[in-house]
C-alpha cells in the first residue's frame, strides 16, 4: 500500500495533538488539584460532585440562618431578662408597701413615683427594637410599636400573636421571635379584673380617654363577673337642665346599670365594684326623632261601620322589615283602629313590636326614628287610614335615628398584662389617704399586685426557658451541620481531588510519549526514495 507524504503529516499531527491535549489536561488537573474538570471526564463522579456541592452550599445558608436566629433570640433573651429583673424590683416595692402600719401617705407617694418610673422603663423594654429597627415583640407587625398607652389611658397591644420562623435545616424551623401578647399580656390575674378602652368610633377631638380603672370591691364585681359594661354618652337634653351626661349598661343585654348620670371630666365613676375615670370632653349623642304616620295624613279618614270580609289588609315597612296587618271589626273612630292594631290575639300587636312601632288614635310612631312606609292597602283600609294611593301609600320623612355619643368599654377579664399590674399598683398607692377604707383597699391591691407579679414572672420565665431551648436547638443543629460538612467534604475530596503522585507519573509518561512522537516524526518526515539510492 502506498502512503503519501500528506497522509504521514496528517497522522502525525493528529497523534501529537491528542498526546499534547492529554498533557495539557494533566497539567490543568495538577494546577487546580481537581481530578474531574469537565462532566465528560467522569459523568458519574461529576453528578455526585454537583450533588455534594449543592448540599454544602445549602448548609452554608443554614449556618447564616442560624446566626440570624441566634442574634434575634439573644436580643430577646436580654430583653425578657431585663423585664424579669424589673419585676423583681417591683415585688420588693410591693412587699415594702404592704407595711401599711408604718408607711404614711407621703411614703406611698414616693413609692408610687418609683413605680411610675419603672413603668416607663418597662414600656421601653417591651417595645425593644432590633438592629433593623423592627419591634421584636410585635409578632408579624414588626413595623408598628406593639405596646401603646400610659397609666392614665391604659395600655393596648397592637401587635399580633405571630412568631417569625427561620429554617435552619431541611426539616427544622425555629421561632426567632415571640409575641408580646404571649409574654406580657396573657398573664393570669389572681382575681377577676377588668380592661378598659375607648371605642374606635368615638368622635371627640382631642379624644376623651378612660383610665385603666380599679376593682375596689372584689365581692361586688365577682357577683357581676363575667359581664361587661359600656359607658355611653347621651344627648345633652336627656337631663334637665341640658348638660353632658352618660348611661352605663351591661354589654350584650343593654340592661341599664346607671342612667343619665351628670358627667364631670376626671370624676370617678363607681359601678359594680369598679372605679374608672373618663377624662376630656366626650362627644354627646343626639336624641331620637320618632318617625310619625298620622291617620288622615293625605285625606280625611272614611270609617265604615263594620269590616267583616277577609283580605282587608295593609303593610308597614320599617327599615328592612315588613309586616302585613289585618283589620276586621266595627270602626267608628281612629281609636278603634288603634285597638285592633294593638290586639294580641290577632297577632297585630306582635307585628308592631317586631317593627318597633307604637300605635295610638293619632297614628303610627316608629320610636327609633326609622322612616315608615305604609301602603299596599285595600281600598277600604286606604280610606280608613286616609291614604289617597292605596298601593304607593305614604312614606314618612320626619324620623331621625338617634346617634350615640362616645362610648367606653369596661370588659371583664381573667388576665392582666404586666404593664397594667404596675399601673394599678401605683394608682392604688396614690388613692391612699390614710382612712380605714383606703387602708383596706390598698392592702387588697398590694396582695393582688404581688400575686399578679408572680404570675407575670412565671410567664416571662416560661418565655425565657423557651428561648433557651431554641438556642440549644440552634447550637446542636450548627454542630450537626459542621459534622455533616466534614463528612461531605471528605467524600467530595475522594471523588473530585487529584492524586498528585499518580498525576505526576502520568504527566511524565505523557511528556515522554509526546517527545518520542515528535522525534519519530522528524525522522520519518525526512525519509524519501532518494535517500535509499
């Protein structure tokens, strides 16, 4: 077979290029320290390398998450520890205040002043922010201050009950925050107590306020518990002479507990063993203007002697309610109409009650000021009522529903937040005037304060224990990640890393082959037919 010089050159070029490529690849392996540079080098090993690398990256992120959670919980632990220390100091003051036999009115004022300062400090603690400016006890509402208010207007928790979780392992999440409601609000009260707040729909400006209040007669309040109360400001003309006044009702049943009481800002309101103060100028209500339909509103009534046939009816609509009334009997005056409408056996009286309507010989009155629509009457009844159009009837326009004034709520509760406990302790000492009554009330308040502080401390310690458990979980998970990383990196090294001894030997061999190939090609390329002559 004849081989041309061009074929010789091509074969040599391909062989040297292949061998040179192997040398370069081995050199790259040695420079990077990696055996597998491309997936084509070892597809199975490349897949395993990618899987282990991804696991390492995920665990690296989990490590960062653990750092974030640890920082958040450490800050929270510091905050609740400070709260616990403050509670302990307040307990010392409460024990001191129990010595009613030796302390004077001024002594109690001094203690109350210290408690007031502690209350301000506590309010700052429960509104702690992290480095990002988020409130750590607000639940999911980290941008809004969770605890607002003061000792005069009471305290309100504006956060929610959410906990922010951080994923620290494939199947593990840890709560990095605690709700302020759980830690400081949902604290069991030693005795039945109250919470006070103003209605969000109040119209006074500046807003009138209600203080945190006190249970001054536990037995009376226990008899009333668990009902709630509402203080509603009436129309000024509900009393004579007209002035600002209020009514206290039982919430839900609307049973009147105090009616049309003259109001003076800051005066104590005592009801069902509870004492509260409303300050400011609450908006007064407006009186109801009843809607009135007069018999003969459009025409003089035509009264037949007797109605005996069935179907002599008319309808009355008040708001969304409609009732159909039947007239049957002898009618000589409008008084007879009123009598049959007030008749219980006929069912008309119950229908009037359902509509909130009263009837007299003059006509129909909707006592709540809701407009009346009287119509859809038979011709006979339309004549009796003085309606010119039996179908369209008459629609009143003289009614005006009353509008309640500002409202304040006194809710019964079996819980008392720690802020309110301090505020009520201070208020009880400020109320002390040396009399036997105030002495008894203060003794009862101090005993309740000590018990409630114990409950608050228990709640705080429970949160502290929970934080400690979560910090332990973070540390254990971090250690587990470190151990797993060591194993993964060892496996990765076995699969991916280069054996330098083997690579050095291979490189020497490949270099030798390349050199030999080059030398052989030089000699072969110089051979010709003429060289053999």
